């Protein structure tokens, strides 16, 4: 019983880096919440739409965080030479010739 070699040279380091990035995303939310960004944006909505205002506030707060997350992922994948096939490759890339 042999195991296929991983296309990623350092899979554990990659998982550790992704965990650190996700912790950073959580920290982004906590810092934004503690600075009062959610309360400030939610206050712009009438009390009857407080839930929708909070949802919009979370989306506005997290948009720059997810942009940073995207660039962090690209940097980590390039740095650790991550190889592999992504799920969306089948939908967006042209079919390969056999």
C-alpha cells in the first residue's frame, strides 16, 4: 500500500499558514467590532431594519479582510510552491487535449 506523493512540498506548513491566515481573518473581525464599525454602520439604518443593517455592516467590514485573505493565499501558495488542481479549473479553463 503506497501513498501518492503530495503535489505540495510542505503540506503541514501550508496548513499551518492557512490556519494563521484564518486566525488573522477572525482578528480582523474582532478588531473592527471593538472599534465600533458595526455599531456605526448599523446606526445608519432605522430600528425596524436593524438586522439588515448589521448584515450590511458585516459585509462592509469584512470586504477588505477577504481581499487581504485572497492576496495572502496567493502569496503562500507561490512561496510554498503549492501545486494541484482546483475545483473551478474544470469550469473556467479550456479542456486539455489528450
